[in-house]
C-alpha cells in the first residue's frame, strides 16, 4: 500500500512540472490518479490530485469549474495531517476568483495565502501572493500601491533566488509604471526582467516584455522603436498562439498606428483584438479597446461612433465595478475594501522590514565608503598599519555586485571591513599580513571561478582580484582621487 501511495505522489509531482506544456493531458492524468487515490482512501493523494486538476483548469481558463474544485479541496484539507498544501490551495482560489473578475474575493484569498506561505516557508506562494495583491491594486487604480508591492515581490524573489518570479514581478511593475505614465522607468525594469529570463522558455513573458517596451517607447514618442518592439511581440503571439498577448499586442500596435495617423489600420487592429478578447476577457481588455476606438473616432470627427464606443467603455467599467461591489458585499471576513487593504499592507510592511533586516545593509562588516575611509585614516595614523592589507574585487557586471559583497563578507572577521567603491568594484580591508592576505585573495579567486553564477541568471564572467598593502593605497585609480595622501597627516 505504501508503495502505491509513493508512486501516486511521484506521478503527481511529475505532472506538476509539465502542467504548462501539456495542460489538457496533465488534467486527464490527474483525474485518473484522483480516482486511484479515492479507491485506496489516500486523502493526501486525493487532495494533491484535485490541486493539479484545479491548476490545470486555471491554465485552460475554466475559472468557474476550477474554483469549485479548489473550494472542495479547501474542505478536504481539514482532514489532512499537515498544512503543506494550504498556501497553494488559497493561491489557486485567488487565481480563479481573479479569472472571474471577483477582485475582492481574490484579494481575500491572496491575503490568506500570503499569511500561510510566510508561516510555512512556502517561498513561491509568498511571492505569487504579493504579485497577486499588486495586480488587485492595479485593477482598483491604487497604482502606487501596485508599483510598491510588485517591487517588494521582485526583491523577495531575488532574496530567495527565484529568477522567473523576480522577472514576473518586474514585468508587472513595468505595467504599473505605464499606467503611472512613468515611461522612462519602465525600460530598465524590463531589461532586468529580460536578463533574468535568458534561459526561460516562457514565450508569453517574452512577448509581454517586448510589448511593454514598445509602449514605453510610444510614451517617449520614439515611434520607430515602439513599432519594432510591438511588431515582434505580435508576431511571436501569432506564431505560438499566445491568446492573451495576441489581443494585447494588437491593442499596442493600434495605439502606435493611431500615433502615426494610420486610423483605419488602428481600427482594424482593435477589431482583431476584440474578437480575440471575447474568448476570455471579463472587461479589462475590452474596456481598453472601446476607449481606444472612441478616441480614434473622435480624432477622425466621427462623433457618433466616438460616443457609442465610449458608452461601451463605461458599461464594461460599470460591470467590473458592480462585480467588485457584489464580491465586497459577500465578503464575510472583511466589512470593507479599506479593511482588506489595511490587512494586506500590514503583511507587506512586515515583509519589507524583513527584507531590510536581511538585506546587504545589515552585514556586520559592510561600511559606507565615507566611514570605511575614516577607518583607513584611523589605521594609517596608528602604528598598526603594517598589519593591514587590501583586496579589490572587480567585475564588469553591475548585477553581480550584491552577490560579490555577500561572498566577500564571509571572509571578514573582527578588525576587517568591506565597502562598495563603485557599481563594479568592492574593496576589503583585511587585518592580516601579506602572506595570509594573498591566501585569502587566492581563495576568493577559486570561489568566484567555480561559483554557479548561471543559476541566478547572472553574467558568468570571473571577477578580477588584486591585493596590496595599505601603503600602496594611493596607487588605486579610484582611491587616488580621494586625497588618501592627506590621511598620512
């Protein structure tokens, strides 16, 4: 019997890994494993099977059916021996609520998922919940809260070394900034996301990056760059049948065509987008389409059509607001949106505090450059300066600087210090003689040469390391401009 249960769990884990690649097949196989689990009264197998079925239904946009399965699963969970599946169950309920445009129900489930994930150490669900809460705030026009929450999600993913979720958070943060009209800020955020996804096969994210980058260029009035980026996104979406992105990229191209005064082409693209959006959209995209149609009709002096399209836009907006209001009325846990927001913000602020506590700034031997120089001055003015040496670590990749500081910090002990000289260089003050300093430099070189930078989507270049005495400090190209010679008194 135990062997059968182990086999079921093993097969379910295998299905979970390929759920995005062959969703329908995974769903069918999970249904067979559900029947087998029920037959042998294996409750964990039953719950795990239902979780995969509900997740598959999310990918297939079967939100109502998926929510029903997840709700049954929440009841079944009470009979399990542990809470391991609970954060994912709550996250899945939030996703299906989100898919049905039930925003406040989704917010409630993501708050609970975040609480449970933080408690149980489920890092992925913790980040997904933060991303989800950011999306809720975007949809309810709390754009600064959305931007801040997606930024926290990206930092948390970076801390846990989960590059694909860090990239996902950045992509959504770029959209927050598009809606905030901060187009310049979008570009470096999207570049980070692209670098993190270098080895990732998710084509939807790739299409989103190019689409949002195109919209950033459009906002900056660089129409040629905008056209290139959005056209690539649209071609990718058509080639691989990325349904959401087919509609979204068509809207983006319509905006560019409108900016170029190609109004007929813009209108054709919006019509194409609306046909696609009808398959899945609850109003978020179609409201954008109608608003853009109204704007184009107004520009072409077709006032009757402009009014008709604007009325359609308002109807979608009202429907979404009504759904939100209905969900809020049915919410038995929180009596108002403000209470839900307050609860979510308290959780997020607690995570921010944790990030600050665990961040690079809390490292014992890491000093700001000015304080580090004061330390050097104090040593040089004493008779102990022969007991100190310096090690510099230089790497052309700015993204690696925090990793290098963390790794270099592990070599420090009482009497040592480390600081950031620039975005590509750090320096260690080592309380050791020349021989031991060289041994430490050699050890650092070996560590950096064998370190798996690729696992964290970082440039695999090997940092350059130099060691020298404190008396040679004025030969350093950066430190020589900081009047170190004055430190000798």
